[in-house]
């Protein structure tokens, strides 16, 4: 009876961690596919969705007559490009980290399960 209980607990542990590793791996893969699609297949004007332009703010235009709207828009466009690049790098790093962490967890526990099945047969 005691050995059956230990075997059940061991199997629950192995299958749980194998599933967790596989889920982490899949999330990383989905993240990488998302970055690829956003960058190459469906490129938007900007990688990030929400931006606010303060260049055409009526309060700024009224208070500072020497305000250069064109220069402001150019600098904001450069800042958006930098932010988009940083967001892509961050998403890419997160996806790769998930794959690098999830793969060994999944494969190790899955191989242990397969070995124990081969021994039982």
C-alpha cells in the first residue's frame, strides 16, 4: 500500500512538472511568433499601440509662440522608434527565456516518465 501511494505521488509530480515545463515552452514560442508576426507579417505604424502626441496640444501652442511643432513631432517619432525597438527586444528576450527555461524542465521530467514506463513493461 505504501509503495503504491509513493508511486502515485511520484507520477503526479512528474506529470505536473512535465506539463508546467511544456506550458512555459509553449508560451515562449507563442511570444516569439507574436513578435515575428508584429514585426514582419503585420507591421503596424508603431509596435506599441498607444501614443500621445503633445506637439499639437493647444495649451502648449498658445503659451509658447516660438514652439516648433515639426521639430517636436520629429523628436517624438524618434522616441517612438526607440521605444518600439526596446519593446521588440524585451518581448523577444521574454520569449527566449521562457523557451530556455521551459524546455529542460519539460524534457527532463518527460524522459523520467518514459524511463519508468519502460522499466514497468
